[in-house]
């Protein structure tokens, strides 16, 4: 967990760290750009609303193939997504539920904004299918030579 000043320079450093983390762990490029821009816009909203100089914490976590970017800002509750029109709020909530939009919560005196991204799989879908077929043939072919009772189970 790194701490950054809630200034233009601090925000730029944090956004660059987010981009490096996502690229290092091979997140999809579209998600990397989206998270970078949304994080920057969100932090700028907090900077505009701050009454005094502040700092924020940035956590970059990879867990079970999912990449998490978590921003924590101490202080009063301020939802940066509250100015979204009602018709877009439902869409944003739906996207947040499937991990395609940031989520906001206020916990233990801190505003928490979380982003999720997926790592690109090392093996493509076609590669996975071909591997499954090859393994099926590899282990299925010798089963023909087992005694009848063992081969039928």
C-alpha cells in the first residue's frame, strides 16, 4: 500500500503506478485504459472537493487471476459517482456488479473506490480446447486395453 499526496503530481504518480501494475500483469488493454482514466477523474473530483491538502492510499493486488486497484481516502463521506443521472445509475450499478465499473463504499472513516480487471489467460480458448482433446485421447486410448469391467466404469 503506497501513499500519495492528493495533488496533481501525486495523482499522476498513482495513475502511472496503476497502469504499470495492470500492464505487468497483462490486463486487457481496454480495461487498463478505462481504469486509468476513471481513477484519474475520480481522484481529481476528490482533489476539488478537499478543503485541505490530503493524501490517499493505493493498493494494487493480484488474487486468483483477478487484479484489484483500491483507492482509500480518509475523511468525510463523498461519493464521486453521486452526480450520475438516475437512468445511468442503474447501468453503472449493473456494470459494477459484474466488475466492469468501479465500486464505492465508505468504511471505517475512509472513502474506498475499487476497480477490478482480469489478467489475460496464458492459453487461448482454442488452445484450451485442443489441450482437452489431446488429454482425452492420451488417457482415453489406453483405456481400450483395460479389462472389460474396468474399461466400462
